[in-house]
C-alpha cells in the first residue's frame, strides 16, 4: 500500500530541483504534508485566539469590578437616604398589595358599569319607538297649560265674587254704615 501512495504522489512532469515541493516532503507522503499544513494553520490561529482569550478575561474582570462598585455605590446611597429602608420596604410591599386589590375591585366595578351602560344603550334604542307618544304628550302639555290658565281665571273671578259678597254682607247689616264711623 505504501507503494501505491508513493506512486500516486509521483507525478510526471514535476521537477526535482531545489525549489520543488518534493524536497520539503521527500517521497510525497500525503499524511505528512497534511499534518504540516494543519500545524502551520493552527499556529496562525493561536496568534489570534490566545490574545482574544486574554482580552476576554481582562474585560470580564473589569465588568465584575464595575458591577461590584455599582452595587456598593447603590448600597451607600440607600443607606444615606434611609437607614431603615428594609422595614419601610415591607410597608411599601403591603401597600402595593392593598393597592392592587383596590385596582382589581375598581376594574370589576368599571366592568359592571360598562355592562349597565350597554343595557342603557339598548333601552335607549327602544325609546326611539316612543316618539309618537312624545308628540301626544306635547299636545297634552299644551292642554294642561290651557287648563291651568282657565283655572287661574276662575280663581280670580271667585276672589272677585268673594269680595263683592263681603261688601254685600257689610251693607245688609243694620247700621252698617254707621258702625264704620263709630270709634268703638
């Protein structure tokens, strides 16, 4: 089998001079050539990968330092604002729970209100059929105003009759005119 590989690698028309590729790989072993090319390629990648890994480690360390310093600054800020913030946060969380329950109740009530408004809108549609009745009601209104005016006139006439009856009563009494002149 070794002979087959050697024979395949030996191609006619190739020079066997100093600069020939055969000089680097004597007798043309293909596997040796592959390993040599792979190692050269790996060396080139090592020149890129190792500095990239070093840069990543440096950036990760710097990121950790930034997060640590930020959390320390926030702790200092929180302690400066309210030293008993933990206790107050529990009150705030209770208030938020109470607030969410109230909002839930309001949501339900608004939902019921919207259902009621929809029912009212449906009923308003049925009121459109009452328009002829409204015309008749306007006529009845006008008739009632006329009756009111007539009643006012009757009241005034009755008041005038009462006044006249009172005068007649005064004039029928004996000495009615004389009594008006007497001081007692």
